[in-house]
C-alpha cells in the first residue's frame, strides 16, 4: 500500500530545503490554523513576533484575511499541491504585503498530525511600485485629457475663453485626487510683484476663494521674502501650510490641514503664474517621476497661454502616449506567453482524442474544439508578434534562402484549411528568379502566411494563387508578390481600414469569419521594414489581390531551375502535403523513423501529453527525466538518439543541459545528440538562445503533431549523417 503522505515526503525531500532557503517568513501551522512553529522571520522589515507561536493565524492576519488563509490551508491539504495566497499586515502608518505559498508537510507516519508550511515572501516594494505606476498613469492620462480640453477651446465657438482651462483644472483634480486646484497669475511692475487668484476648481463641499479679496492682490514678497525664488529655483515646492509665516499662512488658509504643491508656469521663459494643487489631508510623498509629470502639466498651461509653446507640449504628449503603448505591448507579450501553457493541453489532448474516437459525430465535435483552440493560438501568436514589433521594432536576419522553398512551406501550412474548404492552392514563379537570395526568410514566410491565410479564410470556393516577379539592379533584388483569391472581395471604401491594428474592413466580417485584424497590421510593419510597400486591389464579389514588394540581396552563387524542374518539385510537394493531411497521427511513423527518445520535462501534465503523442506516433518506450540534472544523468547512463527538452525546469534548465552536453559532460560520443526545445516561450530571441546553446530545433507549445514529426525527421536524418 502506498499512502498519500508518502508522496508528500518524497516531494518534501526534494524541495523542502529550497523552500526554506528562498522564503522570507517560514511558519508551521496545524490543520486548525494554529502557529506551532516560527522557523524564519528575521529577514523582513516586519518580522512575526515570537509571541505569536501558539496563537492562530487569524490573530496575525485579522478576521477577513485569516478566513481566506484558512481556505488556502484547506486547499493545500486537499489538493496536495502548492497553494498561493497574498496578504497584508498594517503596522502604524505602513502596510506590508506578502505572497505566501502553502505546502502540505510530510507526516512521520499515517497517524501523525498533518502540518502546513507557510512560506511568505515580502512583496511590499513591488506593491508600492505598482501603486506608483498606477498614479503615474493616472497623472499622464490627466495631463493628456487636460491638454485635449485646452485644445478644444478654439473648436467650440460657444465656449468662453477660460472654460477650457477651468475644465483642465477639474481633470487635474480628478487625476491627483486633490481638494483644490487653482492658478495664481503673476503681475510684475517696476514697483511691486503680486499674485492674483484667477482660476480655480474645488471638490464638492469646499468653498471657492475666487471672490476672496485677500487673494486678489497678494504681495508675496512682503508676506515672505524669497519664497517665490525658492519655488523657481527647485522647479516646484511641496509644503504644509503650517510651515509658512503666520501672516502668509492666514492669507492662504482654507482648511485646518493643507498640503500644497506649487509649480511655476512660464510664458516665453517669463514667469506667468503658479499652479497650485492642494490636499486637505495627510498626503504621501511625491515621486520624482510624478513631480516631473506635474511640471509638464504646468508647461502645458503655459502653452495654452502662448500658442507656440502649446505645439511643443503637444509633441511631448505624443511621446508619452507612445511610451504607454509600448508598455502595454510588453505586458501583452507576457500574458500571451502565459496563455500558451494551458493551450498546450487543450490542443494536444484534442488531437489525441480526435484520433481515438470512431464515432463520426463525436469526432466532429472534437474537431470543433481543436479548430477553436487553433484559432485562439493564432490570436495569441498575432498578439505576441504585434506587441514585440510595437515595443522593440522589427529585427531582421540576413541569411541565404530559397524563395521557392519559402513559398512551398507557406502553402504547406495552409493546405489543411484549404482542403477543409475545398479550395485549391497554387503558386507561379518565373524561371529566372535566383534560387539563392540573402534576406530574412522567416519574416517573408510570416507575411505570406498572414496573406494566404486571410485569402483562404475569405474564399468560400475557387482557389488562392501566389504569383511572384522580380527586378534585379546589381546586387539588389526587388521582389513583387501578388496573392490572388476568388473570395468575397472588399468594398473599395473600406480598404483604408485594412492595415490598421485591430481593424477589419467591416465589423460584420469579424462576426462571420472571426479574427482580430492584427495579421495585416503585422504584415504591413514587416513589409515596410524590408523597404517595401503593401496594397490591395479588390471589389465586392470579385475576389482580391494583395500585393507587396520587398528588397533582398542576391547571393554569391546564382542558379536557375527549368520549368520542368519546378513542376516536379511542385508535384512532390503536393504529395507530401496530402500525406500530412491524411496521416497526422500515424503509429507507423515510428517504424519509418525509429528513434530512442528521452523526454526532459518537469510538469506532469506536459509529460503525460508528450508521451501520449509520441505513443500515437509509434514511440511506445519514451524515458522521462524531471529536470536537466536527471536528464544528463540518464544520457550518461543510457543511449538516446534524440532529447525533447523543456526550457524552464528546477535545478538545471534546458539551455544549461544542452550547453553541458555539448561541452562533453556525457562523453565525446554523445556531444552531438539532437536536442529539441519544447517551450511556451515563443519570441524569436528565445529561439536564438536555444540555437546558440546548441539545440537542433525549437517547438513552441502548444505541441502540434506536424511540428513534432518534422523535428523527429530532422533529428533522424542528422543521426544518419
């Protein structure tokens, strides 16, 4: 009999020391939530008092958080998996945030009491940075909206001269959560200098001071000599009203507790006024970035006063907007990566399930799941590509490639969808196009895939053809592609929307055919990065022709193929495509390409999926290693002809395993064993890191059978060589 607590002990022996070493706070709890041990707590800013030992978790966290912590404990005990939980502890005016992992501890025997290990990590700095980032975004949005309000002044003839500025102050108040926002205009004569309150916004319930005579002609140098000079020197001043002399304080007094930020407003480098943002409550310290944003706001108001300065500020707003877009794109890239992991199980098991069901109706239902999963995967890939282009620009390779091979590989990918719809795929190439060019074949294939997939999607019957032509000027080769389809066509008035992100020609198109509108936007960016342009010719009901041009270089060796050679290659390609469609999961595949395979993967779900896929391809005996260290040990002790390896693993990841293998750690004879990466990381730099480490291929999760078979074939031929 193998008891569940034995599994816990085995897992604990592997990971227990690592847990305790990495955590900031380590507590031991019993099943009732009582703290029976405080193992580690001294390395944090708010340690758990040793007096808490013997008390309950709710006494440390409070009733509400304690209840949630108890629920997390029950989940940890019930699932035997690590459970994550976030909580906070308030001490005086400071709040500390923690991220806890709850792990069920192993029992000495089946009769011993169950215990939970509470592993907490101090995430206070992260939370504070998130709050600061949120405030900066609010301020940026407030600045942008206030500028828009001031710009709209000239567009609305019925609007008073100062209404746009008053609206701007209201927006500023909302963005900063202030009680009052106002502007003192500055007047300077040969005899005196005064500040006069001219514009104001107040939160509901606060009395306006616009009619206060004491704020109309305020001679500040008499009230506090040198005060304005200090504001101008530092660029701003943040102070409590009680810090000022009594006679100055009495003029500005509105509430018992006033915190004020004062920023100068310039017109053509001459002081025009002061922007005041006031809080009637204890307020936090302002970050330098937030102060800079507010200073930009004061500059925008100066630009409202001076039209030429306004143009300068609008340009800065555009730069801020671009930075915000890049930040959003990088965030989308992270989210897209996280989505690929569950998609691996959805698509992988759908493929297995479809192949194992004999009932036609059930197979069709599983096919719907699989097609929906692939649609979602396509969306994830597009978001990933678009976010990378937005945040980092387009990075191009310059390597030798054959144009015909790129086109055939593109059509091979699209053949399954085309066959399902009953439409034909073809390509036409003149015989004098050089067979070897220099450029980025992956990016060219990406453009073609987007355009051909679109053509297949919007073509209910007929076919899709890729036509190419070229012009050669010395070493430069200018390629022209035309993707023709017999599909539904496009209204000419809608064509201008096609190449914008998240846009399609018609909203009804999205409802009927799906898609996000990212594919053509990505294609446009890629084409332009290769010194080309993209356009479309179409009419409703008459099909479409998408054109694009790019510039590549001629390779050193140029050869051409005859028309009969191209026809033979085309026939062979059609035959291989037909085989792929009909025999995606084929148990005879392993007989045709026999390989001894080692799978290195730490996730049990991914292990099970990969083993099942390989089994359905005829590889019934696949060995498994749980991380890179165990993988190297197995390679050293046994003979393998191929290694399928995850990238992220404990102790030693896939990159580290490959490097140590290539350095000869398992012997010189095994240095060249093919290692194929299987990972949810899908960026081009991830592939580059794998190739630099010595890996022979790269499969993105979700695992598609066609890609897995291709990697095995490549490894098989490499072994033969």
